[in-house]
C-alpha cells in the first residue's frame, strides 16, 4: 500500500515553529517512504479563517523547502459533501438536534461530570433527541442548534464491535478506542455546517490518507474519529502523534499566545536551512 500523509493547517493565523515542525515531520516521513505528501486547508471556520492567512501558509511552507501535490483540498469548497454525510447519519438515527446553548451544556456537564470532553476539567456531555413536538416548536422559532453524535445509538448500532474499536499508534501498537471519553460531540451546526471531527475523517478517507501525522494535542480526538470511521464504513489510517514544541517559557507554541511566526523569523534574517536544523531536520 502506498504511503500517503498530509499537513492540514487552518488559516486562522500565521504559522509558527510548531507548525513547521509538524509539517516537516509529515513531509520527511512521506519522502522516506517514497510516498505522497498532501496539503489540505481546513478552513471551515468562516468567522476566523482569512484568505491572507491561507496565502501565507503556501509562502511559509515553500520557504521551508516543502513541496506537495496539487491540487490542494480546501474544506470550504466541499461543505455540501459534509452536509450530505450529516444527513446520512441523521437518516440512520445517529445524530440529533441539540438546542442547548454552550452555557446550558456546561451547566449540564457540571451536574454530572464523567470524563474527558468539552467541559471544565474535561467533562463530557451526553444527551438525547427532544420529543418531536418540542423540537418542531423550537425549529419554528428559528432556534439555533447543533447536530450531536449520539454515543448511545452508536453503541447500539455497533453492538459487540464497539468493544473492538482500536487504532494503531506508532510506537505504541494497537490502542483501544474509547469514544465515550468525548461524549456526544458536535458534528455540525445550523449556522456553521460541519465540525472538525467529521470533516477530517471524511477528507482523510476521500484522499486516501494512510498515515495521519499530527501533534500530540490531537491524540484524544482519535478516539471519536475512530468511531466515526466505523459508523461510516471508512478505512482507519495509522497514526503518529508527535511531541509538541515548547518555548523558553515551557508553553507550547500557539497562535492564541502570539508565538513568533515563520514570517517574522524570515523577515528577521533567519535562513530556512537554519530553522530546519534547529528543529532537527538538517
């Protein structure tokens, strides 16, 4: 089987050293395996993604010396595909409309915390569809809602196969997937369309990705993504979640912390070869 991996940044800001390390890790793995390296733009967040940040991604990666296959898949060009997948899950009774606000979800979590998820201290939310009459009333009122994956229905659908869900993590071997640690995750919203978990699982399968190479901060996401693969009949790639770079303050590089960007490094006179060497890719 051919080796196919990808780097999939979101154009919500400029790339920093952490992004460079992740991109170089995936790119070098593809080169070592005589495989394929894809670039995907994960721009489903229309409120934060900007064309200038997408342009900067191409500029920064080219400066680093990376090459990738054309054409680049942009998630915002495929929203209808993701909506069709949600409709498929809806038809199978695997998702339900949740009209709770984020505040209401957090309040519900606070009453019964029980695992890693979207709430404080990693608590999760599980719910259920509303009675048809109440749901119809809220829809008539124009209330916003999210499509949530029903873990209870997913467990019933998979039956004994639920306990056998697993994925291969490089260096660890088979890992039992525990999607219950994520709760009833949001797969889409009335006003946004699709959420990360669904889009990434669909795209990886569609693009034939055999190896997902990404940061350790996304390790826990693999559990719920493995469940989605099973429910949708999609192949499961091998995974490698690499360590995260940290700055002098011990904090990992992050856009929200205004970490020094690759553009700033370049404009300050840093050579791409020196940065690659610093990151361990001499």
